[in-house]
């Protein structure tokens, strides 16, 4: 069996930055254990698998460890492959997913993801997170992910995580967001996943389902620009839209090839 494979850098306008995702186009669903093995072989944070369904595509996301309920950068990558590599005729792409129907709208090089809003609520910081972090947060919130609020951008850059301690926490499928008001950007963040082969995710679209409504309230702004401060960095255009959030970004194709499966 031969399957088309693409690797895309998402939430960036240049290669070797943003968040790399692999995209595999299927003709029928393979067993989950095969999808997981493909993802492990790809050795990136997420692999997106999709096939046609009705007027859109059925989309699923896998990390090397598990299937995810929502993934922003791999959704952007899948839409990029359809539009830029497969010449999909419409500027509106519909994906059917575990998180409901997700629409991606395309404006030339810009891809807008229409995702559910996940306003985080005040929470208590688990001891596993507290002991693993070198700097304690000012405030703690939670939606799918823990959202930790810090004083400024410099603090976010200086956060270190003791992975051995951090991995005692089980948040499947969530993670821990650290965030602060930005200097050049409206807000900045980083994202860490316990018990994962990749501790720090380079750019996390799904985290902004919580960051956008939180910072919209804090900054009294419905439109913002955010940066994720990983080593690779990524830029996200953000719009708060009641029960939805719109996340805009660019992408670049790094590689394409063929998977040769028995």
C-alpha cells in the first residue's frame, strides 16, 4: 500500500520554524494501531490523517503516544496540503472531527481555523506541576489544559520544567500553558505536555482556544496577535468570537513523499 505523506511547518512563513506536522491522505481508515505506528515513525508532535466525507473530510490527529481530541497546527497543515498541494477548489474546507465540525477559510496565504472557545476557569495548581516548575505562577486556570498566568514575557522565556517530576502528572489529552502579556505581541505563551516524547510543543493552536477568550477579557480586545515562545517560535492571529475562536496562520511545505506499507 502506498500513501501520500507531507510534512508542513505550521504557524510560520518560513521553514524550520513554527510547528512541524505530518499529513497522510487515506482512502479508508486503517487500524488505530497502524495510525499510531505511522505517527511514531514520523517522529513529529502530531500527524494528521484524513479522507473524504460528505462535503468535507474526516480528520483525526495522533501524537506518538495517543489520539488527540483537537490539534490546531496539524489542522492547518491538512488544510494547507489540500489547498496548496492538491489544488482543492474552494477557499472553505470542512473537517469532521472529535471536536465537531471545524471549518478552515483561506485568504491567499492565510488559513483561518474556526475552533471551539474553551474559557479557562480558576483552579488549584496540582503539586506535580508546582514542584516541576522553577517559577511559580501568579494565577492558575483550567479548561482542557492548565493555564498558568505570569507577570511578564521575560518570565515566560525563563521557565524551566523538570521533566522527571512533570511526568508524574497525567493530563491525557491535555497539557500546561504558561502565558503572560507580551512586549511586541498582545500575549505570549509556551506549552508543555507531561508523559510525552516531545516535552515542549513548538506552537499549539488548540491552546489558543483557551488563551484567546482569557486574554480578550484581560486586554479588552477581540482581535490580537500572539507568539509562542518555543525555540522554533510561531505567530498566531487571534479573534474572539463568542463561543468560537478564529486562529489565523501561515504554513510552508518542508517535504513530500510516499509511505510504503505492507
